[in-house]
């Protein structure tokens, strides 16, 4: 039986942002609140501004915050990479949605929180 408190260790971390934070000692990890999904329903056009907030609800400062959009073509706004405990920041991303029909786009958030990486999915349906 595996405990919920047992950490998973990876031999080959999947990407450099994960590598930067996955060795953070347990006593330096914090807890964040981040929506799991943003449902846009039906949109028209190939761009949509996505707004969400990240809250540091833990007892430690959040360090090395990095937000990775679904495509490198998306220009990220400026945001604080360090968030003191008890703070919140709002993020707005102008998301490019190329495909017609249903879409499901991931926004990945990395930082000194367990489990080091969270994915926010933006979903909806794009008309012409």
C-alpha cells in the first residue's frame, strides 16, 4: 500500500522546468489553489483571452513559478515567479486556438509545491 505522503521519484524527469523544482526539499514545499479546468463553451475566432488565478495557500513561499502555455507561439504576460504565502496573482493569456470544433488545451504550472506540476485544461468548441 502506498501512502498519500510518499513522494514519487523519477529517474528521468520529463522536462527542464520539472527538473528545476522536483528536488525541492519537503519542508520548502507549499500548497496552491489553481482551477483544474476552464470551460469556454462555444467561441468564434482563433484567439480567446483566458483568465485564472494562482493562490499560495500553504505555509511556505512559492518559488520558481513557471507557467507553460500549450504552444511556444503564445506570448506569456509578466508574472511573479515568487509568491509569498497567502498571496494570489491573476494571469491572463491570449490563447491561440487553431482547430475548428472541440478543443482541449493544457496550461502547465510548475513550482515549489507538491506535486511540482499542475495542469489546467482549457476546453470548448470553436466555430468558424
